[in-house]
C-alpha cells in the first residue's frame, strides 16, 4: 500500500537559486542607485537661496545656490534653504522719554537677508536670526532714540525720530548681512493723563494763534479806516476851501460890477417867467436901462 501511494506524491521542482540571487541583486542595485540619485539632486524653491553644507559645515568657497535644480555630492553635501524675499518684523517696545514719560512704541521693519552673504548669516547666526539679531537691535535702538527727545517732541518731531531710528537699525542689521527696506513707526502710545495734557496745550496754542491773527486783522482794519477817514477829511477840506475861494471871487465880482448878479440869474434861468407878479414884486431879471447904467 505504501508503495502504491508513493506514485501519487507531488514531484519536487528544482529552483534555479542562481537566477533568484541575480534578480535580488539587480533590485537592490536599482534601489541603491535611486537613493544615490535622489541624494545627488536638490531643488531650491523660488524666493530662496541654498546654503551648501559639506559634512554639515558651511562651504564658504561656493556662492549661495540660486533657485532651481542643483547637483551635489550624495550623503556628503546637503542644502539649507533660506528665504530672501522681503520679510516683515513688528516689535512693540516700552521706553522712557527725555522728560521721563513712559512711551510705548511699535516699530515695523521690512527687511531681507543679503543674497550674496546669506551663507555667512547662516554660519554666524542660524535660521532664528529674527529673535537673535533683529528683535534686540530694535529694542535697543528705540530706547536709545526715545531718550533723546521729550514726549512732546516725539509727536511734533515724528519724522526726525523716525529717521534716527531707521538709520540706527539699518546700521546694526547691516553688520549681520541683513538689508532693511523700510522702517516705520506704526504707533506711539502715552499715558492718558499726558495725552490729555498735550491735547489741552495744543488747543490753547491754537486759540492763542487765532487771537493773535484776529488782533492783527483788527489793527490793519483800523489803519485802513484811519487812512480812509483822513482822505475824506482832506477831500472835505479841499472842497470847503474851493467853495470859500469861489465865494470870495463872486463877492469881488459883485463889488466891482453890480450887474454880475443879473448875469448869473440869466445863466440859471430856464426861460419861464412866474405866472403872477405883484405890483410891488421884484422882477426876476433886472433889465438895465439908460438911467440904471452907470
């Protein structure tokens, strides 16, 4: 029976062990080649620059890598990407003015790392340069500049304060290869009592200025009125003197020629005689006769 069953046993298949090993080696080789190829290629994103590291040490002999595809030494080299587009940093700082008033200043700095020197920035400071460099620089500069001005001057001379802060921040950040684009003072905050005092003072100055302008206007109007009055008086005097002279001339003419008055009546007569003339009435025009002539 046992011999009979042996006829139905599954026959053994001889597997080619050599071929299987070759396939395994090819697969492993392809995987290794793929890993090496992936490690040899790096892509720098738009708006960034690549800092090349050789065995984790910054390679300063090579300029930062531009945007795009680059080939590096697999496993020995690596690339750290750093953004070089314009960035914004906002910092609010509390400081004291020259007259010891507490001032809260908010400064906004638009900046970008220097493209050509970004590998130096990474080596000296690292990726966290905002907290290590920019924030302390802004705080120190704002406190230093604010202490040079009174609280009132911080408001009235704001462009000058902004200029001082911008110059100092730009100079400090430039030492670490960080370029500033725009520095803005976005807010000045004082205590409520001081703000009310400033507002009252400004309002009083505006009222005083208005009163001074009104006084000048009144003085000018008074001078103009006086000049006009003097002109009118001179005109009246001239008119009176002219009338007096005319009267003297007429009197002299009457004294020298009695018929001069009759001539004046003829010049003023409109040619119409009165309707009724009394018996004892005086004629309007005295016609000279032979007896009345001298």
